[in-house]
């Protein structure tokens, strides 16, 4: 009997999946990603009861299963993240909100929020520094509907808590019991001020308002200069005058002709 592993994904099907994924995400996966693509397509096909990967790809890309088409993009989106990643940004945020604030509610956007760890890390800092009586909000967006759903649940394996400072973990994380043993739940007080939605940064953004600070981290590295400029220009339109944009520490915005000025490593201010 032929198994999924034995059959594999043909080069033709791989190219078709890569091309479709690029049109949806702007991310180009090279030939070196064949094993990664095959593994994720294989798992999705197995869940749908399909044994022939090429037939599955042909059927899905032909529009015969719109649900699988959405899931295909979800599965190929890289979603590596963890709480308080690149901690210097959270230290900067903590310093920023200790300054006198004007203009009503303080709003932060996690623009590539993945499964929500970054957004909830932001929320912990804001809750600690601004309290729960002053107005503030965190919005998280991601291309993947699957990870947006996970982020909204705010339920994580307890092992993911290792990077959360002890003070925040004790104050804002609840240890699960019963069916949720070995998991933790972000406190309701933070969940009520943190909301998630799907958004493709390559397309016009949903109406999410403007923000005092935007985290746009560790996703620009996947794009060429022109696409990177287009994304940042679109994102900056949602940044308040004088607000701050925080890319990943390995991502430079130099020579992109943007209305931003660097103020410290991986921190730019709307000029």
C-alpha cells in the first residue's frame, strides 16, 4: 500500500503551492523549503482523509475546498514566537508609559501577533504601568486565522511561561487544572483589553484606528526591499504623530524613505 510519506509531493505541486502562498502572503518559499511544505501539506491532507498529495493540492487550488485553502495558508505561515521576545522593547514600552500621556486611551498594535504571546506581553506591561482604571488597549493581527483563534483563547502550555518575568507571571497568569493541567490562562483583566483579528499587511488594513506604539517584529525579513517599504508605509499610517514603531532587532528600516527617525536600536519614531 502506498503511504503519504512514500508518495511525497511532486515538484509541480510544490511549485503550485508556493506560487499560491506567495500571492496570499508575499512570502516566497525556495526549493530548500520542499520538506517543510510537504510536511505541512501532508498533515492537512491526512486530516481531510486524502492519501494522494498531488490530487489533494490540485483539488484545493482549484477551489473545491475553500476551508482547506484557508488552512493551507495558515499551515505555511511561520509562527515562531514567545512571551517577552527581545525584552529590550518591553523595557522601552515600560519607560514610555511612565511619561505623561495625552490623547485619551493608550493603544498598542501587535501587527504580526501570531498566537498572541507578543500582544499579551504588551498587555502585561500596560496593566502594570497604567493600571486597570486608566484606558488602554492592545490589538493583535495576523494573516493566519488559525493562530488568531489560538490567541483569542489565551491558553498556553505552562512551558511557554518560562520567559515571563516572575512578577508578571504571578499576577497575570492562571495555572490550569483538570483538562487544562500543564497549561496557563492569561488573566481575564488582560483578555478584556486585548483583541485579535485577521489582517494581511500586503493589503488595505481593516479599520483599527491609530496607535501610540506598533510592534512590527520579525516578519519584514521575509520580503524584498520594495515589499518591505510598502508594508511599513501602510502600517505607519496607523501610527499617531510622535508614536513609535518597533521592528525586530535584525530588521533595518534604513534607506526606505519613510517618515520615521531612529531613536535607539530597533525603535523608530513617527517624524
